[in-house]
C-alpha cells in the first residue's frame, strides 16, 4: 500500500495534530460529556515499534480534561469495544516536559496509541446520579486527583479534588433531603446514616487535599477556606487543624497558628508533621522579633548619627557678639547626652521596640534657633493683629448712623451733626466736620 493510500485511511480529528484509524469496530453509542468510561492502550513512539507504556482498565470522565487531548478526543468518537490507532503530535500528547509517570514517553515525542474503549462505566452526569452513585463518583475523582498530585500536575489535581468535594456535598444534601421526607424506616435509615457518614469523611478528606494543593500553588487564602470547610464538618480533625496552623503561620497570624497547632498536638501528641510545624512556627516568631529589634536599632542609630554629625556646624551666634568667623562669643550646639550610661545610644537592656536604651538621650542642636524664631514670629503676629484692629476702627465697614450734639455759647447756639459709616469705639472720638450754625 502506498503512502497516499495509507494516509487516506486516517481520519483527522484535529488537523494533522490528532489522527485515528479504526482497527476493530464497536457497538452502541458514543459517550457524552460527563460520562465515565473505561479504556486501555498500548503506547508506541512515532516509529510504531518502540513501546513506551501500557495501561489497562483506566477510568476517566469525558470532558474533565484528565487525560491528554489525543486520548480524550478519540474516546469521544468511539463506541464500546472499538479499537483505534491514534497518532498524536507531541503537543497533543505528553508535551515537551519530562513526566514523572512511568507510562509517559520521552519529552517532545510524537506517539501512536492502540486505544480501546472497554465500556461506558457511568452513563449519567453527577446531577442525574443517586446518592450512592454520587459518592462513588466523588471517590473516583479523588483517586484521579491523587494520580495528578503524584505526577505534580497540581492544577489538574486541584480541579479533581474540587469536583470530588462538590459531588460529596451534593450527596450529603441529597441524603439529608431523603431523611427529612420520613419515608425511610429501619435498615434503610441505618444505611442512609452510614452513607452520610462516609460522604462526610470523603468531603473532609477532599477539603484537606484542596488545602494541600493550594499551599503547593501558593494560594494561602484558598487553602484557609478549604480548612474552614473541613473544620466545620469535624472541629477535631487533626489534618485540618495542622493545615490551618501551617497556613496561618505563613500568613503571619501567629496566635491563630499557635492555637490550631496546640489543639492538634493535644489530639495527636505523636504526630510528626504537627510537631515539626510547631517548631517552624516558633522559629518564625523568633525571626519576626529579631527583625523588629534590628529595625528599631537601625532607626535609633540613624537618629543618633544625624544629631552627632550636626555638632560643629550648628553654632549659635549671640546677639551683639562679633558674629565674625571664629568669634570668641560663639556658643557650640549641645551634643547628644546619654542618661543611662550608654553615650552612643546602644541597645543594651532595650525592650521589644528597641527604644528603652535611648530614652531622654537626644537634645536638638538647633533648639535655641528654633525657640528664637518662634518668639520673633509670635511678636510679629501680635503687632499685626493690633494694627489690623486699629485699621478696622478707623475705617469701619458697617452701615451709617447719626450723632447729634448741641453746644451753647454766649453768642449763639450751635447744633453739631456728624455722620459716620459705623459706630466708633468708645475710646476714639468720632470724626465730625466743622460746626454748622443752627437755624435762627
């Protein structure tokens, strides 16, 4: 068979990136998104001879993205019992990075898979499942997440753990609804209680795993939210308490971390992980206080250095005293004074803020200049206020009024009338024009 005829037998699923060819036909319908299928494959490199891996009885949920694109896309076009050859270029297979799983090919390898769809294990989406089926599906997603976590595919592991947690929560809610209907009696009620207990245990385990993956991804808030879900279901869960202490310690919430780890140790004194995290918390607290002391000491040293370096140049020239260079009346600025026996403001005996050894030590060298400037400014302000009051008295801005007076003399009687724009202060005479003779 020529290469052209052989190429015609391959069906393109995604251009030249994913191609397939049917070897054995299957029966039934193809799986839909949300269905769980079981498959097997034999993996070979592009030469068709070198086998790099084999897997049997693998389950996956169509549409969840848990498998490489070549496998998942091929499965969506296959019927139960069907076998196909699937050619995938590297970017639709295992990619360019080194894989930690045993069944993966070398990096950047094109592959040919002999893929068989064994059966459709679950032909329902989680929303269509019963409580038992949801519990089984949540367990399945948790196992897939464990495989991704072991392969260090943390985003995929997080997606699986989150899906398992959501499914377990829905199973608990469904069981609670069935129990609330009052239709169960005897053994059915006992079986429902057992399923509910198993679902709660699975939910706690998945929440702890979600927190673990969030820590690996550096999302401390997401990790803390997951531990809260676990602790709401079981306040005495040691793993959740340990994870809460670990996350709170890394966030700098030392009191919360100490309380969580203390409770975890009380519940499980021999837990090595909790004991190690407790020691790490103590080291973080000690490092925090050391950084605080170093910062305070550095700030104090910078302040003392600034005041001591300003000494000879900050001299105050007295008034009237030959202000020439090197004058005899020049007064040197006061230097830093140590009041507790440490002239350099050292930190011996200092407290947490690092300031106990420096209290009362510093006097500002330019303090006399500041005081003199303040007095002058105050006097200028007082004089300005008095001048302003006087100006307002002489040129007021209020409405007019009339002052009348009568002056009797031997010659004539003079009526004096003067007008002004505003009332005058009592201590100032009103400016009046020349006297006007009264009418006879």
